[in-house]
C-alpha cells in the first residue's frame, strides 16, 4: 500500500479489542473476567474501552482502517458462552483480513505496589514479537512505568489470531495511584497514544 507522511498507516487494517466487556451486567457463568479499580471501583472493561476508542481515533487519523470488537460496554456475543466470547474477537480480526490484532487490558496483583507494563504475543509467532516489544516499551515510556517487556502467551484470543497480535497489559488497577490515574481521560489518551 502507498502511504504518505500524513497518513503513515494508509492501507493497514487494525483490529482493536477492548478486553472483557459488560463487566457490571453478566454473571460468572458468562463473564470473561476483568479487574476493578481498588480506589475508584471502575471496571477494567470500561477503562479498556475508553483507551480503545481513543486509540481508534489516533489510528484512523494516521490513515488506518480500524475494526473494533466492541464499541460499548457490552459483551461482543450477547448471550454466547465464555468460549464464544473469546473466540469472537480473533475470529473478527481473521474474517476482516486485519493486518494486526491488538487487545487492550489492565492488570491486577495481590501486591498493591505492583505496577508495570507487559505485552503478550502468540506463542510460536515470532513475527508478533517486535510488535509486542514496541508497544511494551512505548507504553512504559509514555506512562513512566517499569517495562516487563514482551512475552509469548498462551491466551485463547492470541492462539486463534492468524496475524501478528498483541495483548497489552498496560498497567495495574490494583495499584491505588494507578487506578486514580486511569480514571483520567488525559491519562487514557496518553496510553492510547503510546499504543
């Protein structure tokens, strides 16, 4: 594809997956997980969505064609099983011939002081490692957090993606200071810009 300096991502299709969804509405049988802010009680599914919608704006401004797995705080597959919900996300990326698949998440840990950036890529897909490494270093740098780098991950959504994919664990909502920062739209924009 031909890209100009003003539209460097022209001709590239990127599937953005705001992880989880509908965290407040679904019981544990159908719910795919997600953490919650320890101070604000905001849901991870909501934070993931805010960052993803901002990221869509930045990518489109750079010329990319963006496919979103969800645009509201709902599950992707209204009444599907957990497996259906997880499979829908990479399947959408595959069926739309996306060039990249990026799933946005935020982490939790028993230790409230834990807070770093980590990005997973599909095991056995060496072509995805530079993407994951690049995102990890950028998010770490923009947010001023330690970087745990890029690691292969056996997550279902990564296994099923046929293109380079990354699951971004940007920071920890179990860290009180980070939880408060994640409630700020300006901070969400910073994270999206880094990705």
